[in-house]
């Protein structure tokens, strides 16, 4: 796996070099369908004559409804005239999808929620017959017992997405490579009347890097979340979790987040970063084209690794995004599988979403990755949470973004860690015998 990821990075770097030259500026149970799996030709291409019926895709991209998804539906039908795809978007994807699959009634194609991989076959059909297994990164991401049940929509790395003009207007002439320099840059932005960092605190989900990617980067350990099962108190002020949480708390205390963090709005924030009213996001490369499409140009949007300490060196996580999964009981299983394959190969969603493609033979289309890689970050391949860790988290009902919210707003951050350590220890004692 690691060897393949090193290959991936080489491909990405080559693609970036070419892009720089070219100047890219864009953004086990019933199977349904008569018991058939997706028909494939020798090259893995789904057979056009046998693909038909209507399927629904459950997505988190609310912004694409009535826009890009209209074009996707049209183009998919052009390839498969007897088929039709519909799109349903939700904001709380993980929670909503878990509820839907637990009910036994869920759409034909979904983005697989955070459930143990050992449970995948209960709900999803294997995708090994699509002819993609040897072409994809993160093959083991949503796999179990030798079968692939989910394929990532793309790969991401997390860092600071910023408005270049806002930086220049505030007199920031060099990109910060230490935490002190990052705070200093935020102070200059604040003094210039700009909100330094768009946290989208109220929406909660955009806070995920502070509870996952940043701690793992600080630790230089992709297995950090899984190692929590070795302790009853994984959350400490002086360990990577506490260090990451303290940074975002410091940003709040210094006035570097939105003036009222309890009334933030995700869609509006993209326009505000694009206009320079807000200067930065701490998110993945996937948000870059969304910012560019919200009122600015791609060349005004930059991307650099987040300097979480003063060493001048930085680790960054390279991680799969949500994985496409097909409902094993879909009435149009072949069509659902064909849609997943089409999304990966032909839709253009990875480029639109700012992803590093999950297909090894596709080139990255995000020019800002060249700037990001110029800081020579050390990439760490992300690992999925193992079954024990996932079961403990679910039993303890720990939502990592809620931990961030409580830690930032409380007068006593240690009490928040104590609360979640107690919940963790109780759940662990029930799970680990």
C-alpha cells in the first residue's frame, strides 16, 4: 500500500509539472436485477444494452443539486439510454446514511458512512467486477475478506486554503512556515479588517481537521486514532489531540475566527473567502474549486501546509474521501454499479471537486497542489479506523467535531477532555473484553 502511495505521489508531481507547463486554470444477500451483477466486457466496461431503470444517488453535495448533477444525469443517460439517475442531497451525510441503511431502505448508490468494514457485506454489493481494482488507490479502504465494497471518490490532503489578495493587502509577503508566523499573519489580517480563518463553527462538520488530520500530522502517525484503543484516556492537553485543539482555541481567543462563531454559514463562507472578507480555510484541497467558483479566479486561491508547530517542518495526511457504495438490494444493481464506474472514469467530478484522482492513470487537475508541494511536506498515508476503534467511538457517541466545539467554547478545556475520556473508557470496557 505504501509503495502504491509513493507511486501516486510521483504521478501527482508529474501531473503538476505538466500542468504548470500547460497553464491549467480550472476547477452476501439478494442482488436485485434478477440476481445479476453489473455486466462487464473484457475491459471492465459495463455493457450498455443491459443497463437500465432508475437509480438514486445519496450525496453530500447540496451545492450541485439543480446544477452540475443535471448535466451528470444527462450525460449518463446519453451513454445508457435506458437508464436514469436521480440525486438526493443531505447535509448531515454520515448520520443520515447510517439511519437509512439501518432501516433497510436506502438509495441505490451512497457514500459509505463510518461503519466497521466487517459490516459492509450486510448492506453493500462487491465492486470487484468493475475492472477497477488494479487501477485504484486505497483499494483496501472499504474492503473486507478480499472483496472491495467501496471506492473512494478521490484523494485529499488538508492545509490552508487562502485568498492571495487578502494576504497581500494585509502586508503578508511570505507564507508562514511556523505556528508563530501563522499567528502573526492572522494578526495582520485581523488588523486589516479581514476575518483570518473561516471556521464554520456552527455547521460543525468543517471542524474535522482539528480532531483528526492535525493530531495525526502532529504525531507523525497515521495510526493515532487506532492507538486510542490502548488507553482509557486518549485525550490529553499535552498530546497531539490536545495540542491541535489548543491551536483552534487560541485562534478563537485571539479573535481570529468569525465574530460570532455560533451563526456561521458554510455556503456564505465560500463567497466571503472568495471576496477576501475572510482570508483562510483549514480544509482539504477539495474546497479550492468551490472558492474559485464563488466569486474569484483560481489564480487568486492559494494552498499551503498548516504549520502546527515552530519546527519549520510539517507532516500532512493523504486520505481517501467518502467511498461510493452500491446497495446490494438495489432493483437496478447493474445500473448502480455502472454509475459508480462512470463517476470515477467519465464524470469529471474529481477535477470539479478538487480531488487528487483515485484512478492511478488520471492526472490531478488542481494547480494549487504545486504550491503546496513546494513546501516539501512529508506525506503520511491515512489509515481507516479499525473495527475496535470505530465500535468504541459509536458506542461512546463521540462526534469529533463536537469535541472541538466544546473544547473551544468552554472555560475549562480539561473538563471537556475528562468528559470524553470517561465516555471512551466506559465504551471501551463494553467493547474490549
